[in-house]
C-alpha cells in the first residue's frame, strides 16, 4: 500500500537532494531524478515502518482511522526512504567533510524516528489508526 509519494519525499528532503541521491551512478552532471530508484526507496521506507508496527496494536497495512494518515507516520516513512536513497549514493561521497556531516544528519533523523516509534510501540503515545483485529496478548491469563 502506498502511503507517501515522490512529491512528499521531495518536499521533505528537497527535490534536488532526492534527484541527486537517486542517481546511484554518481553522475554529478545529472539533475534528473531516477524515479525507479525513488519508488524503491519509498517502498523501503514504508515497509520499514510497517515492519516496526507489525504484530502490534495497529492493523498492518495501516488503515487511517480518520480521513488521512497521521503526519508523524508519513514523516517516519519519508525519513527512512530518504536515508535509503542517501546511503545508496552518499556512501560514495563520504570522503568529503560535507558528505560526512550530511550522513550524520540522516543518521540522527533515523535514530530520532526509531525513538519516536518506540514511544508509540510502548503505548506511551497513540496513532490515529485502525486497531489490529487480533492483538497477541502475551500476559498470562488469571482465572
């Protein structure tokens, strides 16, 4: 199921960054986005977030409880999709100090997103999503 779009990913990271990161051939003259690579990254970002919540309180694939998906859910998917693109391309650029700093920014975004998801997974916060039909209760039954 598609939750985020290329347009949303470009709005999050910048269209020129997404285009450059999608160019895994490292052609510095190319400003054309590789839409196949971007679609692959979006699928990865969405699957990563779904997998974090699988077997939990929410139905996966996610079903919005209202008319739209929670913005934080889409933010996490954009972060992991962008990181997927950057890492495929950016590791080739890691010899420069600027690229190293950019990698650190991406890594920090991923770390914060994982920590945010942990809050929701522990039920400290709740997402406005349809609940899972069969939640596996691992607590012992008393009776």
